C-alpha cells in the first residue's frame, strides 16, 4: 500500500483512496477501541466515528505518522464517549449477553482440549474485567503499550501527553492489573502468581 499516495488522493476527495486506508487500518482501530470501550458494539461505533472524523479532518493532517494520527482520533473519541456515559449512565443487557470472544482467535488452537480452552477463555475474561476497572487514561495507555505493542514515544504522540506521563500511567496500570488479577489466581499460570499467598 502506498499510504502517502492514498492520503494525497483522499485529500482531493477520492473516496476510494480513503476506503483503501480504512481497509488497511480498520482492524487496529477496532482493536484499540474494543480494549478501551470493552464492548464489541461500542467499539464498532467508536471505530466508525474515528474514520468519519479522520476523513473530515484529513486536510489538517500535515504528514508524519498517519497511524498514530488516526489512533489519536480513535482514543480521543473513546474518551469522549466514556465521559458522556459517566454523565448519562445507561445499563444494557447487550454487553453482558454478547459473546465477545471474536478477538481471541488464539483460543481456537486445535492442540488444546476443551478444559484448557475454557480456562484460557476465563483468563481472557478476567483480564478484560481488570482492564475495564482501570481509570480511562490508564486503560488507554495499557492497551496501547501492552496489548497493541506501541512504544512510549508513540503512545505520547497518540494520547497527546508527555513521555513521563505515559510511563507513569503504564506503571500504575500494570500495578493495578497485577493486583486485580490476583483475585483470579487460580486462572493464572504459576509463574504469574504472587508468592506468599
């Protein structure tokens, strides 16, 4: 994919060129949104909104790392939605009843048996629960760092905070996740359990 060419064409109004960018980045945008929002439907909405916002703001993109720019729009959109939800909380059975295992393709490994697969699924659900209990800013940095694999500099650029703030948020998030996951000790591999308990 010639990203610069697609961006240049999209800036001139070529919708097909922009669709090429969407197709290339849709999975990563959805993954980030899903980890922040915690629900498939909310993640789909956030990803769609991010691509719409990015298209409308494309002429403001001055070059550089397009992916970081797009993920900044995504994380900001997720923040906005989470703040809106706190002002107007809603309860929905949809999030409780939906099967959200689609993003965990590794669970489909045919080499493991049903009992082991169930334990892996329960561990994934415990991690998701612990992630959702983090403050929004820590959850975003933890997702970008430990789930998506971005370095601190890229995360600072995406979230528009200082490098020191990113490091602090990642450290706090990891500490809270570790403490939270100790509540699910029986699901953790032995080498991840805290000693003396």
